[in-house]
C-alpha cells in the first residue's frame, strides 16, 4: 500500500475541478480515496468548495467523511445542508457516530433531522444514545451489535444473526442474553466457524463475559479493554441489560486524546489545541500558564529582594539562582511525571508514604551527586570554598524538597479526584522555583552566617 | 463486571497457600481470574513463589500470564524452568508473543527451546519471526491468519478456513492470495455470514486491501491503523507476499508506549522506567538531564558574572533572572510541545518558515501582554521606571527568541531524522535559560546605558 499523501498540487487540482464543476472527473479522482483522506482534503478547502464536494460524492462515503472532519469544518458544511440531507447522511452512519454529529447541531435542528431519518429503528437508537453523557461509556457506545437468546436453537440464531449482521460493520462477538435482555455470555465467531451447526446456544455459549457499566468513564473503559486485550466490550445498564457495545477503534481515540492532553498539560498548554489552530486560540491556551510563571518569577524576585544585603559580600549567590530554580523545576517535573504516568497506567502500588520516602531517597541520591559536581566546579572556578559549599548544600536541600513537592502534589490531587496531570507542568515548576530560591537563600545565609 | 482489584490481603492469602502447598485451593482461587490479573499478582510475589504458581497453573493460562509479566520477573521465572517447560508454554502462545519471549532468552537457550516445541509448523513460524527487527512491522506481526486462494471454490475455502481458524484467536479478515502467495484482496467475515455458500471466491472478494511493508516502523503502522480504523492489517514482504498480520491490540500498546515515551522525554526522563523501578534505575534515567540542567545553570551563572559591574547600580536586574529564565523555559516548552505533537499526529501542514513566523507572532503577542503586566507591577513596586522598562522590553525579546528556538529545534531534529521529542524537555529549558539570560542582560545594558 502506498500511503495517501496530501499535496498542495492535489488541493489545487481539486479546487480547479470544483470551480469548473467537472463532476465526473472529481468522482473518478476521489472514487478510490479513503474517506479519512477525503476528510483531510476537505479540511483544506473553503466552505463552498467543501459543501460542493460533500453534496457531489456518494452519501455512503460522505457520511464517513463527515465523522473525520475538523469540528469547525463540519459545522460549516452542516450549516449549508438541509435537514433532509443531514438525515440521509446520518442514516448511513453507525448510531454512535450519528449521535456524535447530531449532538453538535443546534437544538432546534436536532428534532427536525431525527424526524427525517428514514429508518425509524435507527432514529430511535440515535435518540437513545443522545441521553448519555459524552464523557461516559454510554456516550462512546454504539447500538449496533449481534445478540442471540440463550433459548434459541441454532437455526433461529443463524437466521437472526444474518439479519443483525447487515447493520453491523464489524462483528466481534455474539452476545447471549436471557429473556429479560440481561447479558449472560457470549459466542465467539471462531466458535461459530468451528462448531457443528446442530449445536444449541445454551450448550455452547461462554458464560463469562467482560462488560462495562453505561456510566463508566472512557479512561476506565480504555484501561479495561487494553489490559484484557479486548476488541469490543458490551455495555450494560444498571440492572445488567445489554444496551450497547464499544469497539477498540473508539478506544484508540480515547487513548490518544488522553495522552495528548497529559502531554499538553505537562508543557503548560490548556488542552484541546492543535498546531494549526489560530493565533488567538493558541494564546488563550498558553497565556494563563505563562502568567502563572510570571507571578512565580515576581515572587522569586521579592524573595531575593529580601536578601539584598547579601549582595555586597556574596554576589555569587545571586548568579546561581537560575541554576537553583532550574534544578528545583526539573526535579519536580521528573517526580510528578513519574507519578502522573503511574496513576494513568494504574501501576502505582503501595502506600503514599512509602512512595514519598522513595522519591525523597531518590532526590537525595541525585542531589548528593549533583552537589558534588557543583562543589568541585564552583570551588575551582570561584576559589571561595565556603560559598561554594553553601551553594552545594542548599542544592541538596532544594532537590529533596522539590522531589517531595513533585511527588506529593499529584498524589494529593488524585486523592481529591482532580486530574493530577495539571500538576506536572508550570504549576510544579513555578512553585518549586519559589520554594527552591527561598530555601537556597535561607540555608546559604545560615552557612555563611550573614 | 466488577473489576479485579489487587489487594495486599489477596497477596498475603496466596503467599500463605503457596507456603503450605495448598494446590487445589490455589487452583480454585485463581481459576476464574484473568491472566492479566494473575500477572499482576505474580509481579508482587518473590521468585520462588512466582515459579511455583507458574508451574502449578494450567499451561494454557500460564503462557498468557508470561506475556503480561514485568520483564525482570519473567526473566527470573524462565531461569527456573527447563527448556522443555518453556517450549510447552511457547507452544500455547501466538507466534508473535512466543517470538517476543524467546527473543529475551540467552542465545544458547533459544535453539534448545525451539527444538523442543512439539508443533514443528509453529516452531518454524517463530523462527521466521525472530529474523525481524523488533522495531518494525515484522517484529510486531504474528503468523496466525486466515488466508484463501482466489482460485478455490467455496467448499475448499470453508474447509481450509476452519482448519486455519483453529490456530487463530481472533479472525478479523480472510485474506485472499494468488498462486504466488501475493496478497490480492480480502473477504470480510460479514460477507461470509451474509453470502450464499455457493458463491466462488474470485467473484466475491474485495480487491482493495490495506497492507504494510514488513520493514515499516511501528509508529507508522499505528498511524495507518488508527487513521483508517483498522483492527488488523496484513503485512507483506518486498515483493508483495503475505507474511503476517498485525492486530490492533498490539498497536494499542505501541500507541501507549509512544505517548509515555514522549511524555517522559518532555519531563526529562530517559524512556523506559516506571514508578516501581528501583532507585538506581530511576536515577540513571533522570540524572543525565539534571546534569545537563546543572551545566546550563553554571553557564547562566557565568553570564551573570560577566555583568557583575551592573550589580552596584541595578541589583534589581539580578532579582529578575529566575523570572526571565522561567519564562524563556515555559515558552520554549510550549512551542516545542505543540510542534512535537503535531509531528507525531501528522497534522502539521505548510512550510517550516510559515510555522516559524506564526510561532514568533504568537510569542510576540504573549510577550507584549506579559511585558505590560510586568511593567505595571515592577514600576509600582520598585518605583524605577527605566529599569522596569528595561526588564519588560527584554522579556519580550526573550520570549520571541524562546518561541523561535522551541519551534525550530524540533522541526530541525525531525528533518534530520532524530526523534523531536528529545527537544521538549530539559534540553529546550536549559538552552532557553542560557539564551534568555544573555539576551536579558544585553538588552538591559543597552537600555540602561551601563
């Protein structure tokens, strides 16, 4: 497979074809292109061109294209379509994707669009899904699944399954329910391929099946599915009835988004921006953290101002403040990143106090090594042993405290139910800068006896 | 499903049962526990206990447990098993998992273990897989797949498929090959469920099938599979022959590892450590970056030493160096994180120079806002307008340069084929600290005319 490559030439070519309304050529040019690639193309077009293409291409394909578009592009295109046209697109989609798109429409449009979806069962399923919180298993699941009753015989079962499978893009498991629709087990497709057709369901189904509650958080669903290597998981309501199914492709998106969010938080960017967003959006995402850093810096300046009388005798102490601040920040970020990641991957075991003791031991070890290097360097360089010693000993203290803060804050936030990722970035750096410089000057003052 | 919860009580109970060799109770206690959960339990046991459990439990289950264990725990356990015992475990596993485990064994063991695997076809497949680089599609793929020839009739096909499916845990697609084993298309399971049994393969198969080359990088495979929502992708060799298949659960691991790695790099931790690793391993992962930061700090100190004559008249300038350093670091990390993430997700479009201009505009906007806040604050606080102005104007320059460095370095590394994630953490912070402080003092000197 040669991967699709989005080029400026291709975009220019398509824009020209649209301008001249060369529909046949457009159709043949894009006929074999995957919908995810067509979405990339459309993201680069202007609103009129985009709408033109969506109306032109086969709605079987454009419905999938719609799910892959950037949100603002999709919103603009949908604004140019009639409720009948939108309903036709949604009719082609799985219920979860259809519900996601419909949820973005203005309230007054939703009802109208739903009333125009031809397949009434499909419309009913979409309405069901709209009830669930976006940030829950219910918000992720689709209604498309293959289920059979335990008391069916194999003939009924295969017939029913064939009908159901028509609506299901990918069949993973066949779910077995009792007469109250409660999930009681599953049949694997492999069993279906390798079992004689005369067998009865209740004799062949596997009574053990993983499932998640409809209110479960997406991150938890992701953890369960990736831990147990599941490609699909059934979703049950509060009394155990089978209400939907989540597939791994949706979970891959959850994992990516979660990782991106943590990474951006660590870098001091409020979530949900991309490199191609506008300057203003990017500024809004970054500026708050920079302002936090600014006030942290002002705090550090105030602390240093309080030790001004030391300048005359030990100016060198002031030259080392960026070093102290940087080390405090780096150690804090390292400690907190390890904790945040451990919490996200669920592999933190043992008590909080053990964890703190370990991190502080680690910080002490790093601190002693770094302080020794620093002592040798500054002593040789500055020639003043006592101030070099003061700087080095302060460095150890600063590093241990930074390790403590970096470990404690995310654990504390997590216990309080707050996303600890917020603690890794500028928040830790800034507070460690201030504490670091304060500790540094206090210890230096003590040792140098000023 | 009530999720499994690893408790200290459970571990204590299991340890006691092992000590008293209560095999029946152990078997019934762990019989229904998922292998991923048993792996979590065993990670907490000592070597002898762990080996005891692995030998006790059904090898159908323990083989899967082995794949989920921490690497050091697995190594210790395998060291206590005979080559025959290891061969039996590997015989139960899919070829990709078996090859991964066997690849960790000492060279002299590998041949012996392979020679004792009973199923010779399986052994041959494992040996084939050992040839591939771990960091390639070949290193990820398994040999288990279901394939049919285009010239078969449906009867042969179903019979052959049933035999093949016995070895395949999850059937995703049925691949269609020509007489030279070249991949030419696929059949979906859904087609199989919904098509009459009298149809011929060449009349029903889909001639379009995504595939990846055996030398493709795992990250690329992950991008392709998640972009196109694939649950399995066939792997072909240089001349298009079908040699294996990669499933989405392996890709989920790749995505997680990739995200974890980028996150750790950004936090200044060399990859591949977890919170529960030993103090020494954690130190080794962190110390190099801290030493880098230390020398950065020494560089900053040297620069400040060069401006020592300014201390007498403008001590306040020195109080603001942590602020300048922090802002330079934060802006640099923000810019580089956006670029690194854009590169990782393949959504950076347009030229490098456009990107640089945009980031510098953004930095200028942020810089002016922040400098204005700083000017008002310091002016009111310190009362000295000129030095406040000098600090504020320098801040703008520092932020713009930091934005430039933060954008340029990852783009440059990426162009050179180096993982740009290395640029987000302490590397950017440290170089921006130094440049920031240098620019700050130079501009301040210019404005204050010292």
